């Protein structure tokens, strides 16, 4: 094995000391978390040596540590990959199965689950999913690795009788949803979840004590049927219905909507997108906090990523979101103004209607007025001074 640190200008032999002769190095995986750390997988099965060979370096290959404890001595290794989110979490592929280590490869445990006995030639990780390539038994995929990544810490919290908030997976903002998992011990206490930006400003706060508003029946305009709730209008799509923060014993889930609140609308508003949805939060680091009753809060880092297909930078998208929020505020001001004008108009029409009804003379009053026109002095009062009207 050779290493270059100057773009191929010079190479240094970093072969692990004591490595058996004629070893095939099938995989070299450089760590994405720690500079100078790398992992290698080798095998010698063609020499009738079925032992696993996995090594780790943390000093650019100056020294290597063999890491095979927990893998059967007759399962030779083909691949090793480090987890994308959790430092020190590593996956190993062998001739018959898959293994995982949470402590930099010092100890391995089976990740076989429902996988049949099959040679696993390589492992690919993408966001919150893992795919493996087998020899003759198709591709296999394991989704939602956040549960696997948090498994040791969640088990320790459960053993200690403590609540636990899972570290969320890396979340693309294009999905508009942050999946939150948490385990509860005490189900009698309210649960509050908060998502804060890097400046500590609360983006959104939800609680198990919140009241989920009942769905308002849609009202059509000009004799046309109203759109189906949650489907939007025209080319648009409506936001998902708000969910409840649950407090059941054991595992709970909540989906954080990553969009800012919608701008208000008014009846018979005509738009292709009939939802006036707020923009999605900008990519970057956020802080997720869970409070259970009066217990100390539990916090986790959250990373929201931009669409990798976009040429825009995080800073570009942040400016775009800031502009969209300014437009959102002006739309809010405008639409609230329309609703205020309509409210004033309704009040004026109601007042005019009541006034017209109050000033309309009854039949008895018309008869009295007719008789008074015949004797005006009696109507106006005694003496030479005329009478006066009374407002009642």
C-alpha cells in the first residue's frame, strides 16, 4: 500500500507491518470525519486462508491496528465502509454476511437481520440509506439508518430509565420534512419540540398540549365547487395536515414541516397555487430540542442540505429565502388589508340595514302623521313655540 499527500508527486509505502504475504487489498476507505484516518479490507481466500483482515490507521498509515474481534475466523472480508453521519461507526462485508461496529472497529456485531447467507462484495452509503452488492443474490437496501446509528445510545438511555431524542439524519430541504424520533419513559408529562437556527432563533415550536385545529369546510366561489382540502388549487399542492406530538411509552415520531407558515388568504382569492405557502428554511446547521415536563432539555444537531443538483451555494439559497420571507410579509400585509376592508364593508352594510329598518315608519305612525298634518299646532305642542323631535 502506498500513500501520496501531494497529489501524486511522491508516494510512501504504508503497508501494515506484519501483513501476510500475497494479501489482496480489496477496499481502501478514507474517513470523512477525521483527517489521517482510513480503513482497509483484505483477503487471502485463494490461498486457502479464510481469516478476516480489517485494519485501521489514524495517522496517515504510519501505524495500523487490526480490527476483527467479533467476526468469525472463517469469514474472510471483502469491504469496509465508515458511516456518513456517526464517526467511528463502521460496516464490514464478509463472504457470508454484514457486520457493524460502533467503536472504531474494536468490536463487531452481526447486521444480518433477514439477509440470507451470501457473499457481500461491497457497501454503498447515501444519506440515510445503505445498499449492498451481493454475489448472485441481488442488491439489498437498508433504509432509515438513523435508528441504527442511535441504537447504542437509545439502549443505554432505556436501561437508565431516561427519555431519549434520536439524532436526526442528514435531511435534504427539498423534502420539506424533518423526521424526529424520541423514546419516552414517563407518559404523563407534556412534550415540547423546538427547532432553532444557528443564532438561537426559534423557527418552529410544537407541543403535545397544542390543539390541532379542526378542518374548515372549503367554500367555493361564483357557484364553483371548492377544491379538495390539502390538494391545493391549479398546479399547486397543499401543505400536509398538522400532526400531533405524541406521548406514548417507548418510540414516538413527529414530522416537522420545514416550511414557514403560509401567508393568509381570503375567500374567492384566485391563484394558480391556492395555498400561499411559506418558503422552506435555508440549508445549514440547526438545533433540535426536546423538553419533557420540567426535565432538563435534550438537544441534537440537525443538518439541512440543499439539492445537490443545484449550482447555487448555501449562501445563495439563504438570500433567496430572505427575499421570499420579505415577499411573504408583504403578501400577509396585503391579504390582511383585503380582509379588513371586507370586514369594514360588512359592518357598514349591516349598520345601514339596521338604520333603514329603524327609520321606516310603521302603519300606526303613518296614520298619526296624517292626522297631525290636519292639526299642525296640536302636533307641535301647545303655545307659539314649535315642538321638537326626540331620538329614541
